[in-house]
């Protein structure tokens, strides 16, 4: 995370002009439209009538039913003996000739049925009836087969119940009616226990539910949009999980307000800017500003500008005129200049006593949206702290939103809230706390086991505390593995280890109530209602039967040598080669009794460091997408990755020779570029001197014939420098052509085919994720100065880093690669956990991290950000971090610092209470007095 409070560079300006994808744009527009209609829904899938692009009427609906669906449904009813289903549609429907011709042009056989919603529903209906019919045919001896048929029947029935609730425009009402009637016939036969037991398949891994789901606002967006309809002063504490659209919420708020978006992490602001530009919002930027003069407008927001004579487009923009700006994006340092700038262009009309109209500033039309205000709040001291306090104290905007995934609760921010309400009379305080649980992201401990509350303590009283903490922080639900949750629920219910009122059937009375969130909430409620005398049995059972989620194979050692288990020599076995020799121990390995054999018969052992060899034997466990490795010492992790890659010394020597040669060329190129810059600077100075000299020599002459036309000495020197510049540029081009391409064989690039052949032979690794970096990118990195050689080697392996590199170009390249999911792994320190809006499927939290509870949650939020369900994991190298996550804490540094800094008064925390600082800053008081004196002096001058 780049916290540098500086102006935008060229690459950052260029990045915001890249439009978002068409799918993203649809979502952005949904958010914007949602401000005026919070129940707005959109579904990309279409009905048959929408597909055929025919005007809707009842007769046409009946005709389409008969043409495309009647035979299918009648065939299903007949084949599977479905009773009491009537088709209430006339068999012959006449339509006008124009519509008939249009329909005849659409060949039925060429229609893609997977894109038309009615066919999608009928597909699941057919599967449901098929498996139900198989149950009738299955004999009583075929128990396993009958259980599997029942599971498949329930799966498709449950899917149908959910799919018919989606918002599909003009879907054929006869299809919906018939499916509902068939569902009603079989719905009563369903055992809800079976749905819960198979929730992983029915919900988490149900591709249809995710693929065909409606797009709609999150509940937290609905709440904030509703609250902001009220124009009275308001202070909103806005807490929602990462990746659920908080950052894009200002796009909708700008429909009714001027928005000041404050972000410490500049890449978050740039992501919002890119989205805003893609949907035509008018924005301005305030980064590294010392005054309003430093604010820059995007072209969309420009009102006063000159035209480019060549292109006819916008030339030079007058950035001082910001009346068109809807959103201004600023860093912390620039908040006050941005506030005054936005305030000066936000007015309302009032009528004076003499009935004249007057324009006055209207701050009620502005809303300050502060993204991740907890950044740096875990530090006792930070350079941002004084800036934040100054911003808060001098803030004049009565509408404030503090937005974060880990915002302190309302009762924890008493000092901040009281200060805001005292400053803005009549202001109201609101708290929005939301939790998204549409996906499961398992937490894995250092030994490779999934972590859930019921594994954390043998003492039931401690379990109750943990369960209560999760209820207070429901964002933790998404990190409870659904399979483990279901296993616990079924075990407790089957063995009657809870009260009858807490049984599944009492909690879930209807199939419509069954979703991932409600199942996990039920799990927490169940934890709180276990009969205490049964806890020891439950805990012992799960600890003993626990199996590793991440397991390293024992077919190869960390150096790449295959481990061979030989047959032991026992009674009745003769070996002629060993006859007469001393029996010695051969290559062998004792397999743990709990060892599980995978489906492809590869043996695994429960080792103590599973998943840690990320460049070799454990790489195959990183699936579906990129991984982020968080560590305080990223250089150490980088060296470990290179060391464990087992690159032969000859190969490494060749790489280093090429890199050193390229470094030598880079130094020469840099020197030449510096020489070019010096010449350019001298030319600019000479040009200025020429102009001044020309004016000086001719300013007294009014006769054009007497004006000097001879080229000056400076002009002659400038002409001669052009040849030097050409020579230098030619030399730079030549040196660049000498750059040696450095590359690694695929054997050393994690999860490439050759790499898997060596390190994961015999293991099913079809989803193993690998990098995809063009040679041009590697060459681009090779041309960078001030980048350690190890990062250049790692990039060849598909590994990048986020840290404070001297050369910012490296970081910009990493951002692009991360955005495109080209990197296998990104290594970063903990300062990069806020707002990294890249899609990671896995994360490692190194044991050298010293994180607060809030910062751990922020770290977890880097995984599973987008609306897709893949195989996710968050892997802890230190189990104490997990315990910190699931246990309540007091005296949180974020809470203490926010109450101190988001406060007009200077207060301190004495360990129990907030009190006014007795040693209040004398210089601050002096500055305040000087400001008051200046204000009084100005008033006196006005009166005079």
C-alpha cells in the first residue's frame, strides 16, 4: 500500500483512463441506479421472448409455450408419471403473420438453450424427476444407491426453488406455474436435515445458484442510500466486509451529493476514479496538495478550457473552475484544500429582504466519505496522526461517512461521536453493520488443519466466549468452513447433544430460509446451546477425527529427490543379492496410521509444515488464482523462495551473469538519460535567455527594419546540441538492444507442466495455478535500476512483491500484473493489506507479523473478493494469530487512537477513561490565538 502523500504520476493518470470491463460497468450502473431504487435487481439471463426480441402479449406467451416447451413438459410428465399436473393453455394459438415470419427465421435447433432461462429451469426439473423416479426403482438392498439418488433429487429440487425466485424479465408464466406445482407435490417429502447435511453441494458448490443469481445491492448499500435521502447532518459508521462494494458506494451518493472521497491508500482512490470515469462521473483529484491550486480536474469535469488546435479536443484545462465536479478524490494530506475547493462550488439560492437573490455556500449538499479511517491507527505514533486530527478539527462538512471492514462499534467511539454531534447541531448518528457470507474461505493453521471455534478449546466456558465474539463480529462467518460447520451440526443433532428447541427442524422451518449465512448462524447458536456435560465428548471426537486440509505429499523431499518405500524383508522372503550379508536399513518411511490415500492413490503424511514449500513440492496446493504472502521481512521470504527452488548452480550462475551485464548496461543508459536531461534543461534555459536577449536588444527600436535578424550565439549552440542529442539517443537504442534476455526453464516456474512433472508427479493438480508473464515484461524489469537482483529472478518464477522499492516503476508493473492475475504469488508487508483490490485465492500470514485483531481481519479480506466461488484458503504460520482473531480484546489501539484523533479536543487515554490532556500543546493554542486575532483584524477592516 502506497501511503505517500504525493501528486499523481503519469502512469497513474494513464491507469484511470483504462475502462472497466463490460460486466463491471453493468454492476457499477446497478449501484448508481440503486440510489433511487434500492430494490433494483438485474439478471443477465433472458427469457425466450426477450431472446427472440418479440413484443410481449398473452397470446404470444401462449404461442411460445406451445412451440418450445409443451412437448418437453408433456414428455416429462408422462415419462416420470407426475400426477395432478394440468397444462392450462390452448393447444392451438394463432398469431399475426409478421410475428410468425419473425419466429420462423429463428431455427429452433440453433437456439442456445443454456442462455435461455426457461430451458435452464426445465433442465433442473428433468434431473429432479429422473432421480426421484430412480428412487422408486431402487430396491431396499441398494441402500447406498438410493441415498445418492435422494441427494441428487434434493439437490435439483432445492436449486429449482431458488432459481424460480430470480428476477428474469418476461419469463413464461406457464413454465413458472407448472414448476411450482410440481415442487409443491414433492416439497413435503424433503427432510431438511438432508439439505443441511449436503449444504456444501447444494449451496457452496452449486454452480447454478451463483451463475444465474440476480445482481442486486448489498444490504449495507440499501441502508446507506436510504439514510442519505435525509439531508440533515449525519454521521454514519459504515462497516461491511471487504469486496462487497463499499468503495463504489460514493458513485451512487454522487447522484444527490457532492462527494469528497478521502483515502490514505492512493490505489483505492485510483480504483474509484477508474470506475467513475467508466460511467461518466465528473471527478477531480487532490493528491499531495498544499493548496487548492494543486487540485486537478479530469476532462469530464472541465468547464473552462482551451481547445487543441490539432485534435479539436480539450487542450489546457482551467483547474480553478470546479463547478462541474461530482466527486473529488483526495489523500489525507489534501483533505482541507479539497474541502474548501468543493465547498466554494456548492451553493444554494436564498432570497434577501429586498427580494434579491443571493448565492451562498451549502455544505449540506456535500458528504465526506472517509475510506478505511483505521489505517495507521494500530501505531502508537504515525506521521498521519496530526494531519488526521487537524482535518477532523477543521472539518466543515456536516455529513460524514467512516467506511471500513473493521470499524469500531458505536459504543466504542463515544468521544468521536460526542464531538461530532456537539460541532454540528441536530446531527444524527447511524451505524451500519453488515456481513456477507456468500462464500466460505477456510482458515488453515500451521499444521494444515481447518480452524473453527469448536476446535479451539476443551473448556466449554471458553467456547461460549468465542461464540459470543463471533456473534458480535459476524464478518467472521465467511471464514467458517461450511463442510466443517455441517459436520458439527449433524453430529450434535444426531447424538442429541443439544436441547430439542435447538434442533435443525425447529430452527429451519422452510426451505426458503436455508442459505449459507443462516446455516453458519445456526452453528454459532448451537455452540451456545450444547449441554455442558456433553462438550468433552464432542471436543474429543472432533479433535481425534480431524484431518488435514493442506497436506504435502511424501513422494518427494524438499530437494526434489523421490522418496521410495521398499518392501520389508520378512519371514518367507528370500533375497539372493543379500544372502550372507548383514541386513541394513533400506530407504523407507513409516506412514502414519492416520494417513489418507487420495483418489489417485498418492500417499500423504501429516507433516508439521504443510504448504510451506510454495516454489516446489507444495506449489500444487495453490489453485485457481494468485496467492499473497504477507510478511514483515519480505526479503527473507524472497530468499527462501529462491533457495527452495533448487535452481542448479550452473543455471543460477548464468542468470546472474546476464543480470550483472544488464545492470552494467542500465548504469550506462541511466548516465546517458541524465545527460539528455541536463542538455534539455540547458536548452530550456538558453531558450529563455534568447527570448530575454531578443527583447532587450529590440525593445527600444520601433523600426522593424532595424530589428536584429542574425542568429545569436545561443541559437547556434542550441542547433549544435541537436546533433549531440541524436547521438545520445542512438547510443541508448544500441545499448538497449544489447540487453540479454534472462529466462528460466519451466521446471523452475511453479506449477508449469514440467514443474508439476517433477514436484507433483502422480498427484491430481488440474487446478494448480501458475504465472503467465510475457518476455517483454521481464525485459522491462531488467531495464530498471535500484531493484535487487533477487526480485528479477523471482519475477521469472512468477513471483512479485509489494514494498517500498526505490524504483516506483517496478511497483507499477507489479500492480498491472496483479490486476491481470499474471503473477503466481505476491509477497507483501502488512501495510499492503488495506484496499488491495486484486483477486487472491490464497493468503499466507507469516509468523513474524505482529497484527492487531482488526488488521488480521483486513488481511483476511484480501482473499475471495469478487463474485465467484473458488477454492480459497488463508494459511497461518502462527496459531496465536488465530486465537487473537476469535477472542474478544479490550483497549484496542484502533479504538483508542480514533477517539483521540477524530476529536476536536486534545484528549489522552489513561488506561480506563479519556481525559483532556493536561499538557495541551502550547504552540497549538498560540496558533489558534493568532488565527482569532487575524479574524478580528479582518472584521475591523471590513467595518472601516
